[in-house]
C-alpha cells in the first residue's frame, strides 16, 4: 500500500489519485489526439470520488455534528473565494495585455458576469459549480450512511437514485421543453449523478478489495456493452458526448478506471520523502493549479506560431508553470500572513481562505 513517511495517518493513494485527476483535466485543454483525449476522460469522476473519501475523513475527524448550513457555507466559501479572486485577476491580466498591444478588449460585461456565475464559457469553472451542487447533498448522504449498519443498503439507495435520474433525464429529453431541460442540466442533472459518485467515495475505504474489484468490473462491463450497442446503432461512442450532463456511458468508464487505479495503487509503495511532499503539495493545491493553468493556456494561444509547438511541450509548459506559480503564491502569502501586521485578525484568515486553500 502507498504510504507516507511524513504523515502516517493519511492515505497517500487519495493524494495520488487527485494528482492523476488534475493531470487529466489539464490535458483535456491541450489540443491532443482523440485517443488520448478520450482515454483521460475519467478525470472528473475520479476527482468527485476522491472528494467523497476526503469528506468522510473530515466528518469523522470532527467528532461532532456540523449543521448542514454551516458546512455548506464553509464549503462554498472555500470554492468560490479562490475562483472569484482568480476571475478578477484573469480578466485584469487580459485587459492589461489588450492595452499593451493596443487591441480592443475581447470580453463584454455580460461575458464576465456569466463567468462569475460559473457559466464556464471562457474559463472552465463548471467543475466548481458541480462541487457546490454536490456539497448541498453531502451532509445528507453522510447522515444517511451513518444510520446504516452495512454498505449494501447505502449502495442500493445510490443505485436506485441514479436509475431514477437516468429515467427522469430520458423523459425530459424526449417530452420536456428545451428551456426546462437546459435548467435541469445545469443543476439537478449535475447534482444527482455526481452525488452518487461522491457517495461511493464516502464508502470506498469501508469496502474490501473484492467488492471494489467487482464494482470496477461491473462498471467496465456496462461501458463495453454500451460501447458495442452505440457502435452497432451508428450512435457516437465518444464519452465526451455523454458528459454534459453526465450519463451512464461516461460515468461507467470514469468509475471503472477510478476504482481500478485505487486498487492498483494499493500495490505501490512510495518511500521517497521528497516525492511524497510533491504529491501532497499538488494534491492540496489542485484548485489554484487548475485556476492558474487557464492563464498559461491563454498565453500559449497568443504565442506566435503556437500551433507548431507540440502538444506534449504545451502540456508540460502549462502544467509546470501552473505548479510553480502556485508554489510561489503560497510562499508569498504564507510569509505575508506571518508578518506582525497581519499575523492575527480577519485579513490573515481572508488571505488564507482565498490563496492558500
């Protein structure tokens, strides 16, 4: 089993899985070939699964019940504060660049406002919306799970909920109006399926290896059956086509790969303390690394003849620069918080919430 010499109580597998998920999400925004693009399309389900595991750990560590509204407020602040701060920085940087090259600013106020509402037409913050939606149901799932003595009824509840979601989506897509379907796609139809994956993550560490393996094989079987069916019917067999909102074909692949990676990492041991620290840093800084990579993506696109730069070089450049900038950011903010003028009080808490989480 992967272990950490720096923190024996922490399951490093989850940190490694979060790093893999982040690498996949960044790779999705690089213009690579179709095979690699679809191969990595398990990244978001993997991140949701890890989030469920970490949520369960945090609730168990508190040893006391946290009111739903208190948890939701804390979670939303931890997601929105960095995201909104980044959007402000991003649009100001683009504005400054447009002034420098004497070109008109490319975004309208409506464009910018929509991004702050997580519409994700410019910067891909739809995943922040997903995490917020899942956070609404997280305490309810936890309380329900704690009232049950075994995993079976909880898993059964998740399965029934997902079947009802698929049925409702099918009904609305066939008989519903376009407006109602669009609203549901950005809310309920993102909340329910990802909450089911989140619930699976909450129970993951209480399942034995054979149960996890059986679940992974079952999801792989569903994916292969649907792939064969779609191919036979001449329907698109791209998982990307079933991602917004997430459907069974997309999620079956994502969950199967995620659970397989979880089992695979059980046989790997990382003994190098530096590697462990790097993994932990990237895992704990994944939000800001994800945010900053949009700046470097923009930079790649405005570089002359960027289309001639290989996707691999683009990927390494964007990823490494995002990690480095996040590291510098955390070092500067940590030093600032430790200064006598800011060490105590609300400014220290605010800076920590926005730039260190």
